[in-house]
């Protein structure tokens, strides 16, 4: 086996091995976290949540496998179709959220035979989920891979950043529309993550700094206005600041319980299914705060293993980005790497009290069908980029060319300039 093949396979291994470890550990912890909660009053069997997570995992795995075997460059022509289809449920939830805020309109609409709240009702104050029968789907989770692909496609030609219309106005309008729809459904945490990924991708793609600075100022103004107009969000920030000022003894009760759960595990943890705080009512223990249960049952060793898996996985994705055959694939991998690293960092930071409370799940670890499928779609895109890069590197011979993925992308840029 040549050195070139080993290089490609090693990069993919840094992605796949931590992914499988996180998924397996996540299923184990979902069972451990929920089996005590599904007895008696709920009527669910003990492994209900784990079995449902396996279904989502199978669906996402099949879709990721299909994307892996396809050429990502052939999806470029229809890039707006999934965005348009995704905008429909987001607009539905945004409309339901706005009507819910107006008591007179809410009471009137509730009396209609086809009510806008039939498939979308608030949960924890947010209209994030679209309910179809017994299945709940969070459309905002799918905005992440769709916008990553859209921006990568938009800047597949590096000189496009010089165009005000196609390099600035078009992507800002598209991304801004989805950010507005997501925020209208009161999903602030997802809105912030998407905005951060979009901003980072625009910077890496080469957008001029004066435009980026203007977008940054606009984002800061929006954050201030959101906090000023929402007592609930101001309280979350006040709780976080209070907790920092009092050395972790004040503030949000949920975060305090999560911190105590992580700390009580010690070095090696209390053991599988032995968590006490999941029985004491730690909210969202199997979703947003699953890392706290990992710390309680597996201790410092378990949390360190989870963090190491995220670091290795992000490293593998960025390594594949360096091998990409063109700027299109390079930006896809950069966006996915930013998504995995940023979302995992925020989740662990919230659990440890480093960030204010948000509704961000731990990728591949937390319970949640939409999050799992969305993340696996991202993995499928990255694996497609890696497969095409290897095929392009070996085109016309058994040995890879001397130039790297970066060299090939620079050659494409030179050809574009000459044209």
C-alpha cells in the first residue's frame, strides 16, 4: 500500500473511529440515563429511548452512506431546492410562534378546524419541533448542513468573493433569511451557532474584512436587542453572571445540579446506571446535559475520553479539508469541522458552567433524532469529499501526484484568474 493511500485512510480513521466511539457511548449513556425515568408513570419500556435513537441512527447512517458514494460536486446545481423545502416548515413554526404571542390571535386560531398549532406547539417556550404523529422533527437542525453546503458551493470559485452581488449580497440574504426564521421560532441557541459558522466560513472563503466587520456589528446589535426584549434570556445571562460572581454557588439550578453531578463522579465515576442526579430530577439529562451523567457515572476518565473523541474527530475533518481537491470540498469540510467542534465545546461549557444555559446537544452523544441525522449528513458530505480527493489524486496512475490538496486548489485558482 502506497504512502498516499495510507494518508487518506488515516485521515478518514481520525473521523470514523471517534464517531463510532461517541455513538456507542451515547447509546449506552442514553439507556443508563433514561431507564430509571421510564418506569411506572410514563408507561415506556426501559429501553424506549435507546431503541428510538437506534432508529434515528439507522436512518442517518443510510443517508450518510448514500452521500458518501456520491460526487458532492454534482449536487451543486440543485443547492437551492433543499433550502426552499426547508424554509417551509421553518416559516410554519415562525408563524405559529408569532400567533402564540398574540392572545387574541391565539384564541381565535385555536377555534379553527385547521389550526397552525396542530403540528407545532411550544416546548420550553420555543417553537423548535414539528410534530407529525408521535414523531418530532427539529427543522433548524437541518439548516446547519444545508447552509454549509450552500456557502461552500457559493464560494467554490475563489474570485466570487470580489463580486458584491454574488459574493456578499446573495449569501447574506439567504443565510440571513434562515437565521431570521430560526430565531422567529425562539431557537436562539441554534441561531447563534449557525451565525458563528456562517461568519467563520465567510472569513475563510475570503470575504472582504469591511463587509465582515459590518456583519459583525449588525450581529452585536441584534444580540443586544434580543436580550433587551426578552426577560427570560436576560435572566439566563444574570444567572450565569451571578454564578461566576459567587464562585459557582448561585445562579441557574439546572447548571448547579449538572456541576454537582460531574463533580460527584470523581476519577472513575459511580458506575453504570448508578447516577443519583438523574433520579433527583436533572432536566434534559439524556439530551442537553448528558455529559453531566457521563461525569457522574464514568468520572473524570469518561469526560476526558469524550473530549478526546471530539478533538480527534475535528482533527480528522480538518485533515480531510487539507486534502480536498477543490475549494468547494475544502469549505464543506471546514464548515462541518467548525460545527462539530463549536457545538461540542458549547455543550460541555454549559454543563461545566462556563457558558450560559442553552439548548445545544452534544453531537453524536445526546438523544435526539434531528441532531443525529443532521450530524451524520455532515459526515457523509465530508466522506464524499475525501473519496473524490483520493480519486482525483490517483487519476491516471497508481501513485499520487507530488502536489497536495492545497496545491491542486491553488492551481484551480490560477486557472480561474487566467480565464
